[in-house]
């Protein structure tokens, strides 16, 4: 027994049911969930008066040095570390160099 539904993106998905009538997870639907990935270059802590003085051309000092690895985050949790690379067409990318262990992710949360 199965039921066909149409998702937000217009794709059809099938919600399968097992012999007892319980829903079975459709892995293709789960794997198609969009995830926002952020790369953090660094952070700066400013006082309000310093922030109000920021103008075009102001340079803000970050907590990272040249050559430091960037944090790759999903839902504000660091999942990996990498370095910035130049892609074709002058776009930027990130090369993943370290995967943060699930235990480390839990500790930092």
C-alpha cells in the first residue's frame, strides 16, 4: 500500500507503508532536503561605538590568521574545516581538509 503526494518542488514522492500499515521512510525524499552550508572566515568582537564608526573602507581585524582553516558549518555547528580555493569563472570554493567527528560536534554545541 502506498500513497503518492506532490512536494513543494513539484516532485512526486511515495509514502510507503509496511504490512502493519506503519509509514516507512522514503530515503530519496530525506536525501533531497536542502541544507544551508556556511563557511566562516573569522569573527570580530566590537563595542557598539566601534561598530557605529564602521564606514566604507574600514578594515576589521578577525580572530584568524592567514593560512588558518575556515569553519564549515551546518545549522551553526562546525562539521568540517577547509581552505578557500579559486574555481573557474573567478568563483570561490572551499576544499574540505578535515571532517569534525560527531563527538566533537556534540561537545561544541
